[in-house]
C-alpha cells in the first residue's frame, strides 16, 4: 500500500494528523474519467514541440491509459458506476464553448462532439450504458447536469482520474468538493503537461478538496 496519508502535503497540512481510513461503498461511489481523449494522443507537428511534449505522451500511453483501464475494470467488477466527461462542443464553430476554451494558445479547444479527436481513447471507450457528460469548460460540473445525475443515483463518493491534473481534473475536483462529494484522485491515473505541474497541483488540492492516492490503494477502499 502507498503512503497516501502522508504524501502530497502542502504547507497548510504538513503537520496535520493523518486522515481517517477511506471507505468507498460501491453502491455510493462513482469513477469519473475526465478528458482522456484522442486529441491528446496526437504528436505535435513541430519537432521541438514534439520533443517538449514527449514526457507527457510517454506518461499518458505508458502509465495513465493502462492504469485507468485497470481502474475501470476494477470498478466495474465491484459494482462502481463508471462515468465519463469529455470536452466537446455542440456547435461546429464552437460558439457554445466557455471563454476558457476560446482563448488563443494551448487552451483553444475546438472539438465538435462527433469528431474523432473529441472521443474517449479506444482503450477506455465507454460501454453502452455508461453516462458520458459533454462539457465546454474545465469543470465537469459547470454547465452540466452531472451533480444532479450523481445525486439521483445516490452517489456520495467520487474516484477521479484523467487529464489535465492542473486544469480539468483540479477544476472538477474542486467543484465536487464544493458540492460536498467525498473525492479521491488517483495519482497514477492522471497527468499534467509536466511532472512538476502534476505534483504541484496534487499537493495544492490534497486533504482539502480530495485525498490523493495510488491505484494500488483503491481495492482496499472498496473492501477488497
């Protein structure tokens, strides 16, 4: 088991008592897979950019996707609801996107909902009865009915995985916490553009908005 009770401690919590053991009753728990979409598998055309993004792509294909596949399988086996969120606009020109996805640069995300690059990667593709939430901003709760869906299904605990740790994952986790959901973030099922950004954000949100854990911890939380 990992040392999740003492890892990723920020200044605010470096001397705090260890948190209580985590229990995730399967019937009250959902796995939320955030934005692991085809667009992020694409290699940059510019050689320098491709090299700059290589560590991210290596982590995505070598760790995040395989681990998230294991996490999905585990959750399905235990009766945990699997829910997906993905960035996708309803209008072809993206007029329905939030400002955060219209700004020039990396965050300019024009991905019509039926286009191939906006779909969940094939290795993690949703099953027929899975809920998939389309979002046009960072948080999977903002502007969607996800909070209501989770509430209607009796969900109180959310396991979070996905991209990017410091953007859509963090925004979603903060929104869930504000809505009084109990959240765990699976560190080795997430990635940011760099390891520094990834670790810094997890340190920021740990123990106030969520608990940061490892994939190996999850079976114990589910009563395995």
